[in-house]
């Protein structure tokens, strides 16, 4: 269950405080010239320690590609890469050996496997997501060549909601604030709010909105292969994610069919829709419009306050976290959401090649 | 892409107006005595024509099991079943040949495959979900023997929201109202609202809340095999579904970590949590609490009003639906949500058998 | 485990003496005009009762396609088909309830599932292969349009071996003899031999040789996706199959590398090989030559002689078969081998569409 | 297509002359104490340079496990391991850039991907099999605890065939000869023959016979999940493999049903068979007897003689190999065959846990 995808498959491995984390990306197109700077920049966007709002853990997150590249190009064989864990202060986690942290996976992993690597959460740590960002960067590079672009931003932090829809924002501006919200005023509010939450030793969640632009008509498949079902599975697979919606989603439930249907019309002899409440997907298949969706994240479970808990032996105890953690995971989660969206998109782009149309048969 | 599941796999087939729909359920336990009445009752719950709130299409939805049963018991080999399409008024749909219905899959299917069965939406019709309910009924029967119960209800219709959480409702009362909301007063409001929407020739969406009770600790897997990611994929695979959240979800984004963490304690020497904001899952793995989640549905796209559209040849046209459709899909979607939850649960229950714990190795 | 294939997937169901057998073929190209006569003819080739050499069970084997076809063409959605079991003399099998037939699956199914449908072998019966022939017929029709042709013939029956390699035979002549051997003199010997074996109440095995012609370069994948590994899995999945080899195979083990290597040369500016000991595959990937392989079948286990056995309760007993069975399964297995080869070929042909070459990236 | 298995999955990566090869083994049981010496010994058995009969390439083949182990035990999360390529004389292969080696994958990889890593065969090199041996060693350790043992030996080299069946050999003696044949006299003949072949600059193939002992009844599944079909796929996935048979196989085709059927009897109130022509499998499911099978390997394609070939640009040329290669791959392939058998066995052992029997339902 550590593999994601159908014909493009990412398999990841590694624990928070093991020697390395890494992954194998199989089914990737041949001949892509690797843009090393792009990869580095993507890793930088997820990296801990990038601002006062994020954990102080310090990792280079240098990606070492050990197979599938030849003379700088992908060869169509599996791309494997490893990332060294450098700043793993396992000492911080010795205390974790004897306590189940509330709302963490310590208890469930122990019950499921009868053994757990307690250091930094082991396999359940969000450290694993660095691997996804690396794989996603490769997918983005390929998709860009096909005119497909993916961009995410923080649209809500706690009670603070970005007031404009994505269509009225300049998404590239998200990178200009440490909270990755492209609406400058909201970004400042979010930043102040997270600082306050941090000073309280507490944590806060929110939403990320992401958009996939330039998609061809025809990605996704009927019934169980719907494009948005793949996105949902991808997003709910990210640590701390609690929800997903796309298009009209949860926020338009008060609106009627007559308000939400997307009428068809023609522009330059192409069939297009006048609105995009459908979120770019009809019947599970992309219709050429932007695919946009939201991802909800709960507050990080590690708070700097005393909490009630239980030891693995079943004794009541209390627990106060010592490690380094983010007060709000949202800003660093943006590249993770984008990476998972890129994996889904390229997987379905490749899958769509297997569909032979009437005119081709 | 017409197969769902890992070691328990449902493959479905059939179009809205073909001769049959049906499915193959592979990997199902041997030895289950089929409770025919239970199966019939589940089909009845999804069936069209069950109340004034639903489409008038009249189908028996009699499930004919043609393999995998011997002397009334399952044999461990594939269970195949077919359901005859009886009341398929394809005449109603002749007009659909020459128009893409707004917010339906007519356009995307045609573009993807170069051909479409326009009668009643063909494969994209929600008629396929009858097959899921049949398969889900079998799963429920097995899960009940293991003490696992799944119940869903309509928690929102348009602007009308059930005011109480599921923990304060008697879920079995949902079946007593045609809208399947267990809160009597809200149910009456919803019913009246849907009637009004219907009289306007319009449609409305809402949410279903579902609960899985009696789950053992340990279902689900790290990283890409998270129990809630499988649920999300299952739910987003249902027609008209636009969103999914579980546990604290979208509605608790204003709350902090200190408010949402589930403290551990012990009861009768078992490790339990004091609250269940996590929705019964930590790190992707069930912790023994109730798993609860919400599913958002958009309004049915078929409305009895003139809409702008385009023909397959790219000519602008208008379209007014003639067929029989639900003003609100929510009441009939309850058994579908439950069925998909049952498939996910049994699949992961079986998958969990493959995990060898430390003490067993 | 009742599904075969990657992006083209066949799921089958049904027992020997149930009401129907059938299958679902998912991922099939859209737009293929179904040639009903071709399908019927393929079914006829596998059908019981076609000559004095085969079982007298009499089945029409009429294939009823119940989804995925519209106005005679495939639509890209799942093709489901059912075949009624008509001449199922379950009475013949009542005796089987209380005995494990030697070298049949009665014992292993009972032990694995704790229950078995004893009538005619239930799910373990070769009756299931009719479904494969139906699905294979559809694949063959598509492959023929791409210039790919598959032909098999009986190359050995017991000690009688066809003396010429396939390259010196006219494969289409196989259909002119009831044993499906294209070498007329050998065919007569085989026929006489099988008649004798039948008169002894005994059974005999042999080999089928099959050839896939017209393949493009590039089907199959490195390491675990080798084209010949998929063929091997497909063939060993056929009832009574005991072995598979391709190219130089088992019979050239005495020959050296210098004798078996296929030197490259050019013809009309194309790179080709002078010989084809490789069997058309190098490194798991087709090289444009014919792919040829052999499949070994054991004698049918049902013989009309008294054999020692045991009852399900563990009592020693004897068993003499009463049902209708083939003295030699080889002639009827030819279309099954071809069908499985067609499924593998089209699956890999579709998979190859997902591989993006350097020049396309 | 670089992943093998169902619930136990091995994903491999790496090229012959890249920096590392490695793999990820997912779904492995938790709690296994790693026996490092056993792992080293298995690697040693496959390692190049172990005798005068094998290639002189010198690799430590030290396996570095970088995830999934905690305090010496497996944790149930993915086991990832890497092996450094040390003695990769890529210089030897510069010449390969401009020629397609006969009966190698140079041509097919280039055509499929439009690019190839020509150094040492890149991904198509048998160097990848070191990863399988490492993964197989872990599986063997677990299986041994369950009383399941796997042993292989060289049963044929060119025309020299081991005269006794495995049941009359002491399999552990295979390790005492450099050719890994447990029949001392035959081993000496094989050794002399390979030396002669080597002196001629030529290569030779043969067969490996392998046996799985101690299997429970019930591994494998009907139709497409047959235990022997999985073995066949695993074996044909090994470089240079041309064939597979099991039980009576190709060599008993002259024998009749009455001679090959395995009569049932009882021993100590257990149902057993008097003979084992079935090779321990009936209807695809293990029956508790030994599973035994043969694997045919062609001669290694690299010979030290001038051969005709073609350049990637389509010019005729000649080619004489310079690199270091085995005159006969069989002795080193024994641990690879065993490893693949171990992967199949543990995968199906785990899969069998998902089957709920009548008595358990």
C-alpha cells in the first residue's frame, strides 16, 4: 500500500529518522531532460525551516537520483531517488517510546503491526511527503511541455478565508508570501494569525485550493476511474488531510440545478461551457476547463501543551511535545498538493493513451 | 476502470437502457448464507419510484445471482449477478441523440470514445449504482456477522441542515421518512423543500452523513492505503458527488489543535480516546472508534427547464429534458453511500488479514 | 483472482453446472464493428461435441452480449456477455459429492473454501474457457485490423510429434483435421491414436504450438512486464496446462550461444535478424519477428477406469467416472490458447501506448 | 512494470552501470528478526566471480537496508535496500554505444524508448537479479519459520542431464559443486563441459529444477490466480529464461491419464496422494505435496566471437564482445530461481489469509 498510481506508479519508502527516505517512479516518459534547478526549487518549497512559520528542523532535502537517468535524460526505466535524513534529532523522540501521542498514528501502528519505529513518527511522519514532491516535480516538468500547469495556494487558515475565487487571483503571487496566499491582505492576516497560534503553543488548519489548467478533454474514466475520485484519493492520502471537494463542492449546496448547470456554447467552433461549476469534469472525464478543488487540513496534532494520554502498556500518563513542528502545515502542504495532483494528472494522461476511439479503431 | 477494490473487487457493467446491468464480486468470503430478503430490501431502498420525491421510472430491480452460490451459500468463487432493465423508455431519449445535456457526461464520453450510447446516459447513468447496492448488501451481511454496522442518512438538503450530530440521533429512524433524515422535524422541512423544488422543475443537492460502527483497530494502511482515502475514492466515484470529508472535516477548520486532538485514556484496560474528532482513523488506520464522514452531492443536472446547449455537430441549440428524474438524489443515494462504504470496509478487513504482526511472525 | 490483464482486463464467472457462465471485458477499444459470424465460429471451434474425438456434452455456446455494444459497435465501456449452460447433466455428478476425483481440484477447493460446488467441477471446470474464447475473439478482430494474426495448432499428441517447424507448415490447414494439426499425415496418426486411447477409456496429452505474426517492435516491458512472462502466465492459467516455452525453448538446450544467437542485418533499411531463435522477443520486448511458443497439456484427469480415492469425510473409496469427457483436450484447446494469446497481445499493445519515447517527450 | 506481486510487492530499480541497484519490498510481515548472515550468504551464492565458471566482474553485493527495519526487526512498512555498483568497467562497453549486440535487448529498448543506457546493458542486465535475491532471502527467512523450504539445483547443462529425479537426490549437496548439481558425477561432467565451452569463447544453457517443500494446502486461486501460473510468470521474468514446466511437464507427454493421475489415499487420517505427477498443485491450488518445477535457460548471448550486427544508425557492422560474462548462467541462476519462488510463495501465503472459509464465515 506504499504505491500510488496505475500506469505511472510512485512507490515510496523511509521513516522520519531512518537513514534515508526515497521513492521509485515507474512508467515515466523517456527522453525528458531533467531540469535540476526546478527540482531543487520544488524541494525548497516543501522544506522545513524555510520561514518563521515552519518547523526548525533543518534538512537539505537534496534528491539523489540513482537510476533511470542517462546523460541527463529519463530513459523510461524506473527513476529511483533517495534523500538523506540529516537533522534527525531522535533524542527529542526518546520520550515517545513510552507514550501514544494524541491524534497521531502511534497507537494504530502499534496495534496493527505489533511494533513501531517511534522516532519522529517513523513511517507515519509527513517527512515521507518530500518524496512525493520530488516525484511530482518530474511530472510537472513533463506536463508543462504538454501545456498543463498546476498551481495551489492557501485559501483558508482557521477562520481566515481568502475572499476571492481563484479566477480573480494571480496565482503566481502565492509564492511571494510565507503563507502562500496570493491575496496580499489575506496573506498578512493569515501570517499574523499563525504567529499568534504558534506563540500559544497551538496549531491551526485550513484549506488549500489548487487548479489544473490546460488539460485536454478526455482524462479520467467512467464509474471507478473518475478523474476527481483519483484526486480525492490522492489528497486524502496526505497527512492531516480531512476533506476534499471540487467544482461547486460543499459551499454551493444551497444552490439549485438551474443555477449550477454549465450551459454549452461554441467559441471558435469549439464546444465549451459558459460557466465551470462542474470543476472541469463531467461524468468523471475532463471537459477541457480548469479542474479546481479544495483540500482541508486539520491542525497539526503536535502541540506544545500538556495532553492526557496512555502508555503502550496501558497506563495513563501525560504528554507534552518537545520536537520541532509546524504551527500550521498549510504553507508547506501547497507543493505536496500540487505534486499529488501532478501524479494523478500524468497517470491519467498516460492512461488516456490506452483508450482507442471509434475513429481510430 | 470499471473495477473497484483490492482483494475484494467489484466489476460492474451495463448501460441505462441496455438489456441488463450487473456485476461480478470477486474475493468474497465463502460460506455466507444469503439472506434474500435483506438483499431485496436494500434494492428497494435505492429503487426508483419509491415515493413522490423520486423519479417515476419503474424497475423491479430484481437481482439474479448467476454464479458463486451453491445451496444458498457463497462458495468463494465470483458472485455474478444481473438486473434486467424493464422500464427503459428509450423513446424519451431520442432527442438526446442530437444534443449534449448541460452538466451531463454526453460531451465528455463522445469526445473520449468517439461514440456514445445516448439512451438514458448509457454507461454514465446512475442506474449503474443499483449494482453497487446489490454488492454492498452482500458485504453488509458478512460485516454484520463480525459486528460491523454501516448506516447513512440525509444530513442536508439545499440550505436545510440537520441540527444535531449523528451521535445525538437515532439513525434507524432515517428509514421512517421519505427523505431518510432521522430528525423528524428536519425531515419534514426537507420533504417540503424538495416538493417545492420539484414543482419548479428544478433540482437540489445536499449531504449524506454515514457512520461505520464496530470496526476493529487496524483497518487501513500507511501512506497510500489510508482507510479514509479509500472511502473518499469510493464516494467521489458516485454520480453527482462533489465532496467528502471525515471526522472534523471542513466544518471545524476554525478550531485549534488543542480543541481537536483526541486525548487517550483507558476504559476497562482498553486504550480509547475521550473524543472522536479524528473520525475513527489515525494515520490512515482505524482506531476502534466510529468512522463517520460526509458526502456532498450536487443537484441532479436534469432539470425541466430550457437550457442552452450544443449539438454533437457543434451547432448551438436549446434543450428541455423530458425523461423521468429525481428532484433530489439524496434519499436514494443513502443506500449507495452505505454500499460503497461496505465494499471499502470488507476489502480492508480482508486486506488486514494479510498483515502479519510482530507477535505472529 | 478471476481477472486477467492490465489495461485490458477480462473478469470471468460461472460454474460448469450453474445457470450461466460469462465475463466482462474492460478497456476494450471503442468503435469496433462486431463480426458476429467470426465470434460464432470461434465458439464453434472450442465447443464440445464437434467431433468423435471430443466430449458429447452438447452446448450451443451462444454468446449474449449484454453491455458495451451500441448499434453493433463497441463503445469503450465494459463488454459483458453471458452463455447459458444448457446440457448440464448434473445427475451424472451426484456421485461426485462423496468422492475426490484423482488429479482434479475437488480436494483443494474443498480445503481452501470449506465448501464446493461438486457438480461438474464447479468453477474449476474447463467450461470457464468458453468465456475466454469469446473475449479472445473480440481481441482477434481488433488485432486483425492492426495486421496482427494469431494461429495455433496441435504439434504433439502423446508420442506423436509433428515433424516440421511452424515455418514449414501452412497453419490454416490445421482447421481441416479434427485434431487441428496442419500436417496431414501426422494429423491422421494423431486421430487414430486418440481413438485408440478413447477406446481404452484413457486420456492423453500433448502440445500446442502458437504463432503471433505482424507484431510491432516494442510490446512488453523490462523486468516483470516481459511479453513472454505474460504469455506464460496466460497459458499456465489454462486447465491441464503443465508447461510453456518459447523460441529455442526446452528443445534446444544442447545448442550453444554461437548457434542460437540471432545476428542482426538490414533489409530495405530496416534492422532485422537473420534467424529467430529468440522467438521474436529480446529483453522481454517484441522485436518485430514472429512470436512462437509451445504449451504442454497433461492428459485429462477423468478416465473411465476405476481409481482409488477418498471421500470428503476421509474414508477410502474407489471412483469410476461417468460424465462426458474428452480423451484428448488438445484439439479443443487450440482456440483457448489463441484466445489467451490475443488477450495478452492486445493488453500489451494498449500498454505500449502509455510509453512515451524520447522523440515524443 | 518493475513491480512483482499482489499483496507482497517487490519494486526494483537500477542499471548495470548506474550508481546503485535496489528494491522496495512492500507488504512484508512485521517482527521478523533479520538474519544478516543468511542474507549475505544468499548474495554470495549469486555473486559474480565466485568460481572459474563465472564472470570475473567483482562486486561485494553488500545490501544496505535503508527503511523498514527497527532494532533489527521488520516493522511492516516498506523494506528498501540499495546495492552499490563498484566494479562497473563502463569502458568495456563504450563500443556498445554503436552496435546492437545479437540476442540482447539493445535494439528493442532503443526502439521502445528512443534512448538507452548502453553501459553494460543498462536496465536489461541480469545485474538487476541481485535485488531479487536480497528480497527472496527475506522471504525465505519468514517461510522457514512456517516450515516452508525452497531448494533449487542445476539439472541440465547443454546435453548433460542429471539422471535422477529430485526425490532421489540430496538437494543440500548442490552447494558443494561450483555448478550446483547435487549429483556428484554429473556435476563433474557439467563442470568440465562448461570449461570447454568457455575455452571456445562460447556459452551454453540448461535447466534448473526447484522444489518447494512444506507448503500448506490452499495456496493459489482458481482461474487466473493459479499458483503455477504465478511461478511461470516469475520464472519467465528472469533474464535468459525460455521455458517452464511443473509436475509431469514436457517430459511425460507420452504417458496416459491412467499413468499420471495421482490416486488419493489416507495416511494418519490425512488425505494424501500416492504419487505426485501433479507437482503439488490441483486446479491451481497447492495440495500439500512438494511443488516442483523446471526452468529452461538459453545460452548467454554474449560470446567471444565475431558476430554480424547493425549499428543504431542502420549500418551493417560486426561485433566481438569484450566484457566479462558467464559461459553458463545456470549455477548463478539457482539462487535467483529460488528467490522468485520465495516471492511467489510468500505472496500467495499472504493472499491465502484473505480467503475466508465456510467454517469461518
